[in-house]
C-alpha cells in the first residue's frame, strides 16, 4: 500500500513450476493461489503479467478486472489476459472451480503465434463464452491438457512437446472463436507495424505524422489501416494507448500527475491534464481518487 492509499502494481515474470514441464503451467485455482504464495505474491493483488494467462471456469462465478474493466466469468467462460495487461481477481478464487494456463511469449512456435495472432493487439473484450460443440471441444481439450501436464508418460522431451502442442491447439481454438480476433484486413500489415511502433514509442511522440514518416506510409494509409483493423483512427489509437498507461500509473503507483505526464511525453502538467480530461471526462486527480475508492 502506498501513501495515496492504493497498492503498487506488481510486475510478474513467468517462472517455471518446480517439478513440472518447463515453459507452461496448467493449474487449478488452489494451485494458482499456491503458486502465487510460493513466489511471495498475493494472488488477489493487481498484477502486470509478463505472460499469457488463460482462465476458464468449470463451476461457480469468478470476478476479475483487466485494465480497469470488470468481468464476470461463469461456467464455460474464458478470459485471456495478455502480457503487459494489468489483471486482478476481484473475488476469492474459492468461489469458483476452474483452470488457469500460463505461458510466456515465445513459448509457441512462430507459425502458431502467427495463426493465433499473438502479435496483434489484445481484443477489446478479453472475455469469451464459447457455445455448443466449440464449448465441448474446449472442455475436452483442457481435460486432456491437465491430465498430460500432471501425469508424465514417456520420455521427458516427448512430454514437454505434447504439453506445448496441446497449449498450441487451445490457443488456436480460442483465438478463432467468434469475436476473439482483433481484425484481419488488407491493411493489417501497415497496422501491425504501426501498432508495434506505437507500443515502442508512445512515450516519445503522439503524432501520427511522426509514425507515418518512420514507417514509410502516408498519414491517410495509417489512418485507414487502423480504422479497418482496430475500429478507430490512428490518432485515437495512439491516444488510447497513452490514456491506458496514464490510468495504470495513476492507480498503481504514487507518481504525481506531473511526473506521469513527463513519463508519457507531455511537455508540462497542464497539457497532460487537458489531454486526460478531454479523453476521460475527469482530471487525473479525480480519476485516481475514484479508482482508489472503488478498490477499497
């Protein structure tokens, strides 16, 4: 807990589980809580994950938040938290039964990563509720993955690869559920390059013109590609990323608004406050107070 009455976010790297196949972790909810405890973490604290976390509920209800949006997982629901997102369990893990699958970037092969669009921005909704045959297939797949992860059969190398391939199948199925994709159009290559550049440089420049010049596109091309893929213009896309990071820093650190503005590339606190108010409808201080109060 910091001096403003809210907890600093915990940066969580991927750590292999002791005595388990390296590269991924497949855990029930008590196992997930025990894993966090073994690493000195509060499983219910907000965490910025450095790995993918797939969560499904078998029974009960589990409340979570991802980047300041609340979600409720019920039976058969899935949540996919991507690296860099801030995740928090908002209800006790004991209120539900389910499975969590954790794996770091680079765990799956390049072909799988491309087919599952792991290099794309996270979908706007991390919550997925498959139905019918797709739901049954995912449930059977998770059962098989859990059994293989916990019961090693054959040589260790083969066991490791079987787990990897089962995780790959799971990821591919989830990535292609209706509503799970972030878009795939003729403008996607331009958008992917733009998205990667924004992720790298959003603290340095907020101007579409700068990204267009660096990437060799016109502003119009970037705007059209971004609108087709992400559903908003290029300037809005940049501003959304800046606003998200501002909210993360306001809620999960005790940095002043001035310091946050400087970190995000604003020339002074006044410009940052005007930007934040215009995009969110409230001041940085107002957002911090409201978000901190809601977390108590």
